C-alpha cells in the first residue's frame, strides 16, 4: 500500500467520524433494503472517499457509486479527434494535462505531440490566453471541464483575448446527465450527492426540477471526509423518509441561487447543446458550445477540422473490453474490469477513467487498487 | 479539479486580487465572484478565478481540509496534487 493508502484512515475528528459511521449504519438498517445505492458525480468526491478510506466505514449495504463526474473521462472520442486533427494540421493546441492522453478514435494528443505536433499543457484558460498573446501563430485552447470550469473560459472570452486565440469546447454541463442516469432502465440509484463547487456556481435550486421529475433526493456536499459522511447521512434520511428533496449540506460555499454573476457570464458565452458523453449516452443539453456572438473565437468555426482521416484506423483492440462506460453509469466498478491494474494502468491507460486523476479507475488504482474493503471481507 | 483552493486576499486592484495561498502569493481574477471582496477576506478559487467569498465564520472549517492535505508528504496524493494545480492555475504576481 502506498503512503496515501496508509494514511487513508486519518480523520481530523475520529470520534465524530465513528458517530457518523454508526448513524449511516442505523439509517441503512431503517431503510431495510439492500443494497442502498447512491451516486456522486464529482472526481474530487471520489478522491476524498478513496483518500480517507471512507468506503471501509460505510455500512455493508450502502453502495456509493461514482457517476459521470470526471469531465475528462466523458470527453468523447470525436472531440479528442478534433483536437488531434487540428494539431496534426500544424495548429498549436493548449490544454489541461489530463486531456493529453485521453484516447481518440485512433490517437491521443500525446501521440500527436510525440509525432511532432505543437501541444502545450496549461493549468488554466488564462495561461492559454497569455501564451497566445506571446505568439505569432494561432493557438487553440482545448477546453474541458464542467460548468465550474466553463465559467472561467467564458470570463476570458468576455475580456479581450488576443485575435489568434480560439476555443475548442469540450465543456460539459452536469445537471442533464443526472437525468440520463436516473432514467437508465437498470439504474439502482436512489439518491444523488451533488458536487459542492459546481453548485457554488449553479446554486442548489437547479436540482429542484430534477427532484420533482424523478422523485430522487439530491444533497449538495463539501469535500471534507466529515462533509461527505454528513451529506450521505442526510441523503439516506431522505431516502428512508421517501422525501424527494434538495438539501444543502455545504452552506459555506453553496446558496440556493448560486453565483448569479458567474451564471450570467456562463450563459452569455455558452449555450447547451446535445451531444454524446463517452461511454454514457447522448445527453440532451449536456455539452456547452460557444454562442454565435463568439463565433470568431470558436475553433470549430474558425478552422475546417477534418477528422475523417483519423477514422480510417481501427481503434486499439483492448478498448473493446474497456468498461469505463458501465463504471461511469454506476452499473460496474473498476474491480469488475478484466483490464484494471493489468493491461490498463495509469502509465498505459486503455480507457479514459484510468487517464484522468479524476477518473474512478485512476483514483482506485492510486489509492491501493481495491478500495471497497467490504468486498474483500466477503471474498475471504 | 472540482476542489478549488481557498486563499486570503492581500490586496485588490480593480478586477485582480493578490491572494495568499498557504504562503504562496498569486494573482486571481475577480470577474465572476458575486460579492465585493476586500483585503482580509478569504475566497474560494478555481482555475485562476475567485468563485466565492467564503463567509468569515466558515473560514477555519474550510481551511482545515487543505492544511491537512498539504501536510501530506506523499507526492502521489491526488487531492494534494489538485490543490497545487489550482495554485499553479493562478497568475504569477506581476
């Protein structure tokens, strides 16, 4: 076990954590069915659950599934293909580090870079813009991330970006994909834990219509181990009482209305359109694309992107056995994947969930490979 | 990437604030924060932008997680790496 794994059980307040654990146990008992399955949609939640070893103290009958909460992982192959095609046409691409190795239909951006294409890693859209300002050539920022990150991209476009700067948007919008998961025929999800910082922007009121329509409770939670445990306890309470409601357990960052100014910035620049999320489905309104007013900064409209030549190559054969999609839909876990930790590792990923530091497989691999200690007990 | 990073505002110059992140001084943009921000306030930041002024009563609780994670020595810690990435996403002080 690595350092992170060894330190996994360190809580700031072990006594309260133990209290929360027995509260969860009691609530699951009162629900009286098993398993009780809830889903979170945030890579940082999964990192915290893994980092602090929370699954070891969850009740045996409680299943906490990571859904499509990793924006890099749900970036679809044709979106990667667009970036690769641009790079291979000699256009300079800047993007977040995690996007480099996400497999496209035939190649990743890292492959293109190794073959001589100009690909730069940046930590933020602002850095990409600054880089463009220093250059005499076109620079395309391959933008990924959920609404929280898309706001930053929007704010940069509302400033005065240099004329050689444009955006290839793979930004995604979380609320619509929750509808998709809730409507999947085999879904077992009885409640959602919503990501604290996405809700900082959107406000928790955004989930009210979802709750009304699907009769599934949503609890907004923070990232402290105790925040997550408290969020889960609230969620189980709502499941037990059959109260489909929205609860805000992260009031220090989240309000009902959210950050109005950020919402204005976001929707001034982006519009939601339907599109495929890798491994999940076509998600109506799930993709964020630039509005017509910003067409001059839209790489899709500025360049003629020809991805067809990439499609002549067969996808790598191992990808056929990749179950990233099922993992993100919550119907499989990394430990049920035949590639996990064998042919598919962080240094040599087959699926996108092993690429991104927010992907379920990458997180489980990093923190010891088998995070659900309860499964281990069962097998023993 | 969803975690963000809290920091203490040292100075405000128009729509840019100089913020102290656990001893590192960087510039962040204030374009999208929805409350006036003053020196001494704590703000939650994501990819170089302040997204929320943290209510003063909540600051201590918010910082605790980060202090605990940054104290971790393991370079493999994904959450700690995320926090360092968020700090790197802000601008070098001019």
